[in-house]
C-alpha cells in the first residue's frame, strides 16, 4: 500500500496531506501560518504547483475545476485565433487584492454611527469573511453543487400508443388576464366603508370608564407607585425569574443557579429556590385568565378526566386585555372597492356577511348589542415522538381581534379552553359502539364547556375592554376550525360525505357545483328531538337527516348558530396535504419519478425556492410546508414533458396551472367580488381538464371529499372573511406551546394536572412582562413630560433655528424598500477582477483611463415589500438577490457563483403585472470611491450604490397553455451580452419573487 505524501506547516507544525495543506493555508487565521503562506508564495509558488490548486492566470487552466457553472460562472476573454494572448497579472487566481480587500459585514440592523469594523484576518486569502448567518447557506450551496454532478437518467422513451388527437378545446384552458389585472387594481384601491346602519350596534352602555386591568393590578400590588417590577424587588429580581420560567419546559437551570453559595444575597433576590418563586407567582401575580376546572366523566364504568375553563371569563380576558384595547372591532362593516358600492371587499371577520346578518337579528330583538364572535378549534395531537401519549386541546379566540393578532402565538390572542379526554375506549369491544360512544363523549364535554354561551348569547353580559369602556357583549359561536375528521365529528356527519351540504356521496368531487343546499338545520334538530321516542326511531330519524345518532350535540342549544355554515375551509389539510398531495402522486405516475427528480436538481437557487436535490418523488412524511415549497416550481417541472400513449400534455398542464391558481388565489389576504370569480374560474378549469388523469389510467374517479370542499371556499370567504382567518396551520402551531412543551415540563405521570399548573404560571409571567413594559412606558412618558416642562420654563434662545425643508418627493410610487449592508463584502475589488469573476465585460472598457481602479462590492440586496394590497392586512414580504462569484467553502468544496435575476421598471411599470418591466441578471453590486464620485460627478449629486446587470428580452404574450412568459438574453451583433449600469432605486427595481404576474 502506497503512503500519501504529506507536508508540515512551519507555522503550526501540523502535518497535512498535499490537498489538506493547500486548504489549510487558504483558510488559516493564524499569523504564523499566514506568514508561512506568504513566504511560500514568494519563494517558489510551491502551493500552486499542487494540482488541486489552480494556477495564477487570467483564465482557468485546462483541467481545473471552475467555481461557477456554465450559466452563472465567470467567463474570461475569448480565445479566438488572432487575438492577443492574455497578459498575466499579479495577485491570486481571482485578481490583485490586498489584505483589506475582503470583508463581509452584512449588519443590516447596526445603529447609525457605529464604527466600521476592522478588516478580517483572512482577508488576504482571497476569500471574504462569511457572516455566521450565511454559513449554513454556503454549506447548502456546496452540497447542492456536489449533488448536481450526480447521475441523471436518460430521457424516458414511451412505447408507441394509439394515435390521439393533439387538439384541445380552448375553452378548457383559457383564463382571463384582463379580469385578473382588474381585480389586482381593485385590491390596491382604498376601500369605501359602509358601517352598520344602527348607531347603537357596538356602542358603549355608559360614559363612565372603569379601571383597566393594569391599573387594578397596580393598585393592588404597588399602591405607592414606586416599583414597576412589584412584587419582585428589582429589575434583576424580575428578569431572573422570567428567564427561569421561560427558558424551556422542564429546565432545571434556575434551581442549579440558585444553589450557588451567596448568589441570592449578592443579587438581592426575593426567592431562594424555585419553590419560593412558584409561591410568589401563584400568590401575587395574575394572568387575567381563569383557572382550570377538573371534572370526571364516567364512560362504560371507566372514569376520564376533562380540564376546562370558564369560557365567559376567557372571553373577558381577551376582550379586556389592555394590549388589545386599540385594535378591537365592535361592529360589522361593508367594504367596497368602488364608490358605487358594487364590488365588495372581504378581509377580516367583521367585513363578512355572517357578522352583519347576526347583528341585524340581535338589533331587531334588543338594540345596542356588541357581538363577540367565538372561534373554536380542536385537534388531537401526539405528545411524544415515540409512544401513544396524546392530548386533545381545544382553543378559543374572539373575532373582535384582527386576524394578524389571532394567528400569531406571540400576541397571545388564543386561549387554551380545555383538555378533552383523548382515550380510545379500548375496553369497548364493539367497533361501532365505540365510535358512537367517542362521539357522545366529545359532544358531552364540549356542551359542558360551552354551556355559558346559551344565556350570554341571547341576553348579553357586560364586558369591559382594555381601555375601561363597557359594552353589552353577546358571545356567539361563529366558527369551528378543524381538519376533515374533526369536521365530521363536530357536525355528526358520516365519513365520505360533505359536512356542509347535501351532495350525494357518489357525486363528491365530480364537478364544481356550489349550488347544493346547506344541510337543513331544522330537519336535523327535529331528528335529534326523537331521542325520547326510542333508539330505533331516533336512529332512523338521524339516518334520514344524514347524520350519526349523537344524543346531544354541543351546538344544539347555542343561539344564532348554524353549525353547517360554521365549518370553515382548511388550507393545510384540504389543499396542501390533500389535493396537492394527490396531484403530486398523479404526476409521478404520469411522467415517471426519474424525470421529475432530475428536473428538481436542475433548478437554479433562489431565495424563495427550496431546492430538493434528491427529488420530490421519494420523500416520506411530507409536511404541509414542504408541499408548499414544491408548489412554487411544480408548474415548471411539467412544462415540455411528453405523455405516454401519444396523449397531448396540454390538458394536464392546464389542470396543474388551474389547481395552482386556486391554491394561491385562495390565500389572498383580501378578496373582492372579482377575485372570488377568478377563484371559481380556476376550479372550473381544473374540472374541465382533470379527465386527462382518467384517460392515462391514473384515476378511476375523483370522489375526494377534500376536492369537493373547494366548492365551499367562496361562500365561506363571503361569510367569515379570507381564509387566513381560519387556517389550521395557525391553530396547529399552538400545540407546541399548549400541549407538547407543557407535557415536557411534567414527570409524565398524571400529566394533565401538572400541565395546567405549568401553563397557568407561564401565562402569569407573560402577563406580568406586558404589565412591566406598560409601567416602564408610563415612567418614560412622565420623565419626558417633566423634561418638557423644565425646558418650557427656560428663557428662549437668542438665536432662531430655521429648518431646511426637504425637496418635493418624487411622484413615482415606491412599493418596495431595498436594504444593503452597511459594510461591503469586498472592500477593494479591482476592475480586472470584476471583469474576470463577476461579469462578461468588454475587454476594451478596461483600457479606459480612470482615476480609480477599485470599487466596493456587495453580495446581497434585500427587498422588502410592505402590505402589497395596501389594506393593512398583509405581512411584509422579503426577498434577496445575490451577486456572488464562485469560491470554495471552508472544507475546500467549490461553491458555484450565484447571480440572481430582478425586474427592472422602465418607468411605465405598475404595481402588478409585467407591463413596463424586463428581466435582468445582477452581476455586480458596487459603489464608487468617494473621490472618484466627486471627480466624475462634479456638479450633480453623486450616485449611491450601483448595479451592473445583463439584460433579457422584453415580455411578449404569455403562453396560452401554462400562462408563463419566455425571455432570452439580449446580445449584440457579435454575440456579446448586452448590459447596463443603474443606480439602485426602490422605485424601479424588484426581486423576481415580489411581482404579481
């Protein structure tokens, strides 16, 4: 066996292989090793004699590994015959740099005036210092580059089949782009609001203001108004307690910390151990939320526990929380996109028809009501990865809170209402009997928890909001959020049927027919009244009504409730984990897994695109988020692929496009009458083209309840607002905080009493944190007021300061903000290196006489899109465009260059669509030296950051089948790429992922 040659570094005396030694010298930060590297370079270029290290030349030597791919990598001067040979230059493989040329300080949040950091120690290695947050991305890029070089299957050859006409009825694929553009424009128009006609709806019942919850707690705990942290003695005392309780479930860090000798005395703590801290929390703090109540339920001689809270007190806690005082909604409104009030706009719950219709009923009965919509969600969840430990949490919130508060756990807009029994009743041997008993157990527990809503919904109860104003609140059950099994359990419907309408089971999923009537609530209530007539009569009446024989459903006696309207769409399970999951399986059978996975590996990196380098057809236990990541490029995977048997792929592509249109339209944070028409049209187009899957032998039928559920999306949006009001993705996130973490904090024996205590203490800590912040804001305002009074008492200054007014802002609207790192990624990039590594620059331009030879280069541009629909209901979107040359990571693996594309506005582009835009590839983001800017722009304002882009052809007509646009690079008569330099400006530059096409 031969022994590999090794070398010893004179700087650190460590032995390396030849390749490892070269990598060590490139990456080292030791001064002694850096000196060894420099001495080695000056002596005989021994490092570059290694075949693993590229030689210094203006272009890569034959046989070396390029650091970028053929599309994005660097390209040197052409080697056509007759041209002069390239002239070697000094420096490393990538150009002439100094020790201070490379730094990467992507500190986007650094405050103004912060000092510039010093150059990194390994700057002179030709590799910039990588920000820690980018190291994972760098490792992923290197791994993906390795995966791209893997084996790919040959093109799949289908056996010849019967001749099939390639013609497709155009009506099966058309989608109206004019209607989509019009609807996009309407969503950005300021809405015209029509309030509920009765002025007494949502009005206060008195002018007297009660003390807020914070004021009451302050009066109780700190009457002297001296200590904002009370009952804790100091800020340190409080923050250590908060740290100990919020650190994590089951953490013993605080107990171990307090055992250190003299620590409690030195820090001046008011507790010596966790037992004393718990006593302070239990006795002195309040969460504003009720305690849990434990009850026992006996089922077939077996006792089960149920833990629940008083739902009226839970409503008071949310309604009266001072943190929500300024954002509560008290009455219904109609929003319109036009002055004529013809185009309705829906977004939050109070803009839907349910609130308006219920308010009319209440006002006719007793004027002056304030509706408090109750939103319930439930889902059984696994507490452990292995084993059978489960919990059955039930959550509640109120529709008076905006949807962005309700869907964020950090805003504490949801309350754990109950832990239902999660037993499977194994002692009942008969399966049918067990299912009926489980359904009755669920409804019995829910009836007990929601019983206070019966009288409160009719007569109302006095509710005080966080600002101290009292109203007569009517808590009314509005929506139930759950997956399909949960919907069947709540509505008492049978498996395979629709929990909302009366469609026959054999017609489910057949067509987009939303005209099937909602289940007849009166008929079902009459069937439930037959319980006293005997089991046989009761079962027959329930069967005729289309429900299971449940003795007393919890919604039976709740006022103003139609449970079949209250069942809402479920994006997670119906679309991502339902129809989209089916679609991926169908595509795998249609095209074969090899080609689909190969196309996944060929996708270029993008900030908004997740790369599946091993493909998507072999994944197991795929989450909803992963299905969402696949949907971003799913249409591109199937375009251009042929089908077996000579079938035309057009209808399949149209079906995929239609389903993706429905998926993304259904997630709009605001809808108009026109966008809802587009939603219906997308579903119609899918049903018009779905028969291609039966012709290919993939499906025999489409009797899928989740596919049929899409028919009810439009009606639910009109009733309760957009789908982000009731998406199970947000409620399932609550399992982590209210079930899984709580379970980990127990000793796993008799878990639910321990879980409820742990949750109550955690809620008290979070509430006290909000109270402390309120007290500190009060003290800050008081201090500022005292300072203003002191300043006002001083005599005026003898000099008058005149503030210069800013010039009139540009009339071009700005929809995107662009953020650039304060410090450059490369501090001194030479123009030669820029031409070599970043862009295909004409070599003649390098001979232009300039007073500077280096620029500052930046690797990233961050794009922030604030509220795209301008209705205050949309979160900020973020995108990133990279302009980064190829290099090697810390393990010596090549990382390909990455040069992303952006959209450039020519001045006529709008906020949606592609008219007035063109695609450009960012090759270099740079900034001129200050002195060079003064010399080049002596009489005008010097430009800021500049971007060098390579341009693509303009958008023409989209493809009539898949609706995407095709562009290509612009080249001159000699075949060279056309490029331009722009000043970076948010009014004309967008990341590709931020435009609506």
